[in-house]
């Protein structure tokens, strides 16, 4: 049983076939259709498709004129791309702690302490699909005069609730709730900001390849520095189909997470299930914390021998070699304990309730925990 698995079928194959037969595979009508549909799904007027969430985060910071001598507050409990995108601009990522072991979301208290006269923005990351407190973070950003960016790589669809940041960026990587193989999307309420990112994703050019194809006398200008962050028609075609199925698949994830939580709450003995009852959430991953002092590698190996894949989310960014060498002396005790004990269990729509019972039983055996009372699953 895999930790994550894309759900792909004949609908996706047919969509790819139509693009191939059209003989137009670069950015065009499919991308524009996908952007419009994704925006509508999230209660927005428009969106900008890009080739990855990392690209989207970079474009977001770039569009806000974040640069050298600036600081951006970022959670250390995230994928490294969250901080990398800040480094790309020349700014300094200021890595901060999470709220608690039970709520592994970026801490407002830690962010308050990290603010300086150089702080320009804060990036909140919706870990495991659990959305941070929107009102609290809007108030925080307003109080300190900061831009608020949502790293929404884990949180997608109506289940995550409305966009509340200046910019929100999504991921469609292969292990996400919906996938385009590689890809991302940007939403910003400010149309001027969105237009700036739309231009910057394609070298800052004033016209697209598709527009020039249909022009009688094609030309273009470059009015600002841009990047090659475009999404292809093939990726967009996948996204259109996946988006149509997203609500149902997020609901399946919700049902599976509830089953996990019902079972695992009887196996605590030092085991913690974070984010129980947290809403809104897209339920991207299922993290648990093993009892303190547990040999995690042994547990992972024993589960692997039973046909159950597990992984970790994430090694703290401040402890990764590249960041530790450049930003030494960072100590984030809650994040560090969480990362030492965290184990990610399988979660994706192909799983059945019976398989969750099997995973739970295997974990119980490996950890020598009490069995779940009969009928609780």
C-alpha cells in the first residue's frame, strides 16, 4: 500500500489524446480553460497556471517586489521549496516554529517574535491540507504591514475554503490531491498583480505564442524581466479532468481520515494524531507522531515488510545542510520534536476502509499498542 498514488484513467488518457491530435501542445486554449475553471472552483475571478508550485511561489514574491535586504517569515515544517522561493529573490527566509505537536501549523507567536524592520511578507503553509486561521493571519499581516502569501500546495478545492491571502499558490505534483504530473496555479484577488505574474511566467513577453500564431503581423515586446514558468497544454488537459473529480476525491479523503482517527485514538500510549477535527482541510496527508523514543527507522522497515509504505513530512528546513550552513544557530524545538517523531501513513482515494484497518493493525503490532475496540472502524 503506497503512501500516495495518483488516480488516473480513461478520461485523462482521452484528454491527452485530444491535445496530441490537435497538434498544439504549448500554452494555449487548454491552459486558459483550466485557469478559468480552477479560479471558479476557488471563488476567484482568474488564475495563472505555471509549471510548478515552486515557480508560483517565486513569481508571487517577485511580483510583490521582494528582494535583497528583505526578510520573509516562513515555517520550517514545510517542503524546502517554500524557503527556496524566498532565496531566489535575494531575500532572507526567517524560519519559525509551529504551534504545537497537535497543531503543526506556523505559529503566530513565533512569527511575532521574528518580525523586524526588514520583514516584508509571511508565507503560511497549510500543512497536511489543514488551513491556518485565516482571520488571525489577516490581522497579523495587517498589524505588521506585511504581504500574506498562502503556500497551498497541500490544500486545494472547495474543501479548503476561500482564498484569504494576497496571493495563494497551489501544487499539482504527482502525489497531490489532483495532479497534472508537474504544475501549479496562482490566485490573487488583485488583477494587476495577477497580470504581472502572467507576463513574468513567459519571459515578460507582451504576447503569447498562440496569439502570435493568429496575428497577421506577429511581434512582441519585453517590458520586464521574466522566467520560463509556463504550463503546457498536456498538463492543463490533465488538470481540467482532475479538477472535475476533485470534490468527490477530497470527500473520499475525509472519510478515510475519519476512519484513521477513530482507530488511532485508541492506540495512543504516547502516539499522537495531529489535527484531529481540524477544519477546513483538504486532507492531503495523514501524519502521526510515534511515541517519544521510538526507533522510527525500525517501524518504517517493519511496515515495509508488511507491504505498507510510509514516509516523513518533513525534515525541518533549518536542519537541511544548505540552510544550516548559511543560517546557523536556528533552534525550533517544537518543529524539531515533531520532525523526529512524525510518520506519514498511506492516504489516497484508492485506499479502502478495510486497508486502513490492516494498516492500523500492522502499526499496533509493530508498536505493541492496544487493539482498537471492535466495531470502531
